[in-house]
C-alpha cells in the first residue's frame, strides 16, 4: 500500500505516529518530499567482512571456490581486516538502503565495532568450526553473551556454528543450549545444497535438518542460511518451531555458484517458516544489494516454476522487509507505530522509473540501490541526500585499497578448513 | 584486457588512435581520469517506446500479458506517443551507457526523430503484422528505404515483420526480398518460446527457423529476437548464414514472463551465430539496463547448467559489446582504431566496487547503470559527469507523466492483434 503526503514521527528511535503532512517543521526533521519512505531492507545473511575479497575469485565451481581459493585466502584475514571489511560493508549497505543485517564471521567483536561506528543495526554471530576444538564454541558463546543488546539494542547476537558439516553434533547441541540460556538464536549454514543433503543421508542416514532437530537447534530457534537442500520430509521437522525459525534466501550467490535448486520458498512459507532475503558474503555475491536480490528472487521463482504469476511484486517487497525481519527475529521491517525507526527514502523520480504506473513494481523491477537517498536507523540519519554521515568514504576506500592486495598473497598449502560436506 | 593511462583520440566520430596519456589538452577533450573507458553497451533488441507502459502490467502469464493487457492498451499508442516513449528510452539508455540499440516498433519514423535528437545510434525497424494487409509490409519497406543511413549514418534500418506467427510466408518472403534489395537485414521475433516451436511443428510440420529458411529471411540476413525455442535441428539451418544472422538474448524478460527455457547461447555460438544482449521492451523488462541483463545472462547460464565455470566475466562483457554489435550488423562495440567512437566512462570507485581486485568482474557483478559517468556516441558527448546534454530530463518527465495514465484507459474489446502463436 502506498499513501501520499504523510509525516513519520520518531521519538527515541521508535516510530510514534504516521499521519498527514503538517506544515510545522520540527528539530531534526528529514525532508522526504517527493521520496518514497519505506522500511529499510533487512539483509538476513551475510559475511560482511568478505567485501575485502570481492571479485577475487570468479567463474570457478563451489568446491574449488572454497578449497583452492577462499578458505586458503582467509588464513590471511586478521581481526583488523574484519573490522575494515565490515566497515566497508556497512557503508555500502547504508548507501543501498539496508538498515540491518545478520552477520556470520570470525572476529565478530571487531564486526561489532564497525557496526557501532556505522550506526546500522545487526545481529552478529562469531563463526566457529569444531576443528578449532573447544575454544571455537566457547568464543562464539562468550561473544553472544557479551554483545547481546549492545549499542543501545542495535546489536543482538546469535550462536554461530559454521554448518552441520563442519561442526559435530556435540558442538551443535552445546550451541543450542547456550542460545537457549542466553535467549538468543543459532545462525548457521544448513542444507545449503541438495548435494549436502544427499551427502548427509549417505553418511548418516539423516538430513541436515534432522541433525538440527536432533541436536536441539530447531528448538533453540535458528536462522538457516540457504536451505536449498531442504527436502519435503524436513518441513514436518521445521513446522513445529516456525515461531523461532527463519531461512535466508540469497539467490545471486546460488546462481553464481550454480547451486541449483534454490531455497524451496513456497514450501517453507506454507509450513509457516519465514523466508528472508540475504546477499550472502560479497566474495560470492559481489555486492550487498537487496534491490538486486529482491528482483532476482521474483525473476527466478517465476522462471523455475514456469509461472509468471509466482512471487508477485508485493511478496518480493515483503520478503526484503518484514519477512526478513521475522527470519532473523527482529521487530524491524515495518513502517508502523511502535516499530524501530529504520526507514529509507527512495527517489523514484529517475527516468528509469518513469512513468510511475506502479510504485511497488518500480521498486522491485526498475529502481537501483543508487536511488536510495536517505537511510535512517534507530531514528538517526546515516545518509541524507546520498551523503554518508557516519563514514568517510574516501578515507575508507584508501584503507581498503592499501590492504586488499596483501590478502590475496596467500600460502596455498594453508587453509582455515576443508570443504567436504 | 584493462590498460591504464591511455588517451583515446577521436576524429569525425571515429577512433583514430589509442595511446599513452599525454599532458597536452585538446579542444573537445573529455576528462576520463580515474574512470574506465569501454565500448558503449549495445542493446540488440527493444521496443523503446514501450517505456510508457513500464510497470503497467505485472505478475501475469504471457498470453494474458499480450491479449488482456499490452495489445489492447497499444490501440491507444499514437505516433506522438512513440516519439515521446522513445525519447524517454533514449535518455534512460544514455544514462545507462547504452550507445546503440536495435528497435522494433510502430511509427518508426517518430522513433527516428527521437534518436536523432538524443544523439544515439540505432537500427530501427517499422513493425508490421500481416493482419494490416499490404500496407503493413509497404510501410515497413518504405521506412527502411527512406531512413537507412540517416543522421550521418547513426540510423540504419531493418525490415520488421512482427513474428513468424503474425506474418504469413508471403509477407516474410517479400520482407526478405526488400531487405536484400536495400542491403539491410530483417529484424523479427522467432522461436520466442519452445511452445511456439511446438505449435509451429504441430500446425505446419516445420519450426519457425525453417519458416525463416524457406522464406529467404535467413539468406537476407536477420536479427532474431529471443530464439529461446531454437531446437538442435535449427542450428544446421542457421549455420550457413552465420555471417548475417544474430540472435538477441533478453534474460530479464524471459525470467519475468516465465518463458523457460532460455536462448541456447552456447549451441548458437558453436554454430558461429552471434548472440547479443538485449533488454526487450520496458513493458516487460521495466528498465533498459544492459548491466542488469549482462549480469543475469551470466548468472542464469551458470545456474541452469549447474556449472559455475560457464559464461565467465569476459564472455559476459563481450556479449554486451562486440557480440551484440555483430548480432545487429554494426561495426561498433569495440575500442579500436577505426571503430565508431561510441565510448562510455564508468566510475568503479564506488564503495560497492571496492576493492578493485578485478575490474572486469566489477563491471559484470558489482557495477550499476548509475556508475556510468559519461556517454559518447559518434564522438559526441551525450552525457558528461551524469549530466544529460541532449535531453531535458525534467521537461521530458513532465510530458511522460501527463500522457502515461491516459494510455492505460483503454477499451478491452479492442486490440492490435491476438497472441495465438
């Protein structure tokens, strides 16, 4: 629904009223004349710091992508790099109208520092593998405990085992238990591809989703990244926990890495599971842009189901906002009284959006991230008229340019992990 | 290949030299410091004037899209509308770095007027149906004769029967004959979907491509829009005419209208046929953006073939430039001495492109149409630093906004044609 001539009133980071535009000017007003106000996009799964690897590895199969390139390169990634890469990602997200994101990466405390400085909202998880020994889980759990509700509530946390194929059942059970104790959720990769599901069935006789059920992860509440390998039998396992489960759909990465089929969006939604939109990490998706992933989601669903009526304009927008919020357990994603004031103003006056027969269709099929003029999080403007207010873009670019080439100079015999799901 | 620190010298619309940057400043210089110069994108198939219907019809199946919506609405489209809609499309293309396009629409003389004013390069065809009687073909042929090589060569023409299912064999033969006489090609829709091929086989025992062979259209030279229904047997028919045949691949439209499968790109290329990239008309694709269609082409090929090594970064760029040029029979699409000076300058310094590990990957997977800073056609700057030099955007938007709603107020009992391929 699009309504014209409205003011949005914000007090202490919360929307307190929405009503007809008044001539009265108040301190702190942001001028939205001629712009469309909408809830900020919510990026339900990313590895923000991997901006530093954007474009470094192209046109290779997923096993080689991990084993020959990304995981060996990540041996080089330091805590400083995580803060730097996350700063870059946050700036890019502010420019693209993303107001909150769910992140899964190492050195999450340094990602938190970047989030605090940027002004964005984020759910952060400290990635761990069981190959790290007990320290992995402990670090992830202590991060989740120490940082939950930090930055005035802008930062929340998750327990972040990497995946069902890189963390053993004991660690998954412990992560679930820690999440329950802290009142947070688990965020992990599971059933990323149908091959992973088949591999799990062959090795253990159960699907990755059954692993999550058996280890108490579903009961704790979980954000499942990708879930492209979720099979019909899994839905009955997921449905009882629909109030605390979300799945992040990141179509650009799937298409680029050729992990066909896609997340079974309709089946999950029919089971009551929130399916949000994510970008995945910029090493695979190359841009942290939910306009792009929203559009791809609609296009790909129509295409693979050979049905142009599938996943209409309104549903695409819902997935990028309220559904993504529900998927990550956030109350944002709505322009409504009581909701967090995470608001973007989009300029639909560009020639590429004219004529404006259908503003919602313009958002889904014509608009670009560069059409976002203003990004507000927690009632605080982070970008106005495309001017970043919390980031010095030139200084940040210079730091990134100085560090990035060094990261690629890696030892091919070293790796943080082996991809053998 | 990316080379730094070069000057491109242009005389009378042609690139005369490319060499190391000189400190010498010449009259008419365009400053490209810090920007990537590349050949302008070539849009190998569109219906430019249909910008006026952008977003008017969403989320409906292709038969309904034509029969219940677009073709009834097009009864309202006047010659003035065609000029207006093409003006809008030209402005949008200049902003998106498209320097030439192949257009297929009614009132093509008025599209030509828009092209002349905009400064773009175009191959224009006057659409006709056999249901128009002899006047359809005659108008298309006389347009092709009168306007070929107009505007100092910026405008070339094609004979433009609508499709194999809306034009009879006699008209196709006559169009081919007229094209041969004029030394131009035919531009038409053929084998748009596999259903069309099946329907042709059922009704006539031959494929749409066989129809083109039998009517002399292949021999005359032809730009085939879409060709998603081209089957293996068709390739042997096409191959002997590879020097004069191109196919336009427009993935956003196919995915949106769910016309799966896609153009068989690899099979056509193996047969020596140029496969270019197009946007199709903005009523289906919503934006005239080859960054988007280039990216979708690469993503979709990897995805449908379940092979992340398919259609790499260099091939995607080639399809958007030199392959598109070859598909439409143009000598543009290259930064080379002797080529038309159709050049764009792209800013890859945006945060969404940092770090710049791989500039070509940045173009394919990170950059946006809004990153194009400067667009030059025939040596003449049409946009510099994103300022349009041949179009008054505000005045144009106002004219579009005034007219567009009236177009949708149509009589549902009237239609320009019935879609029953």
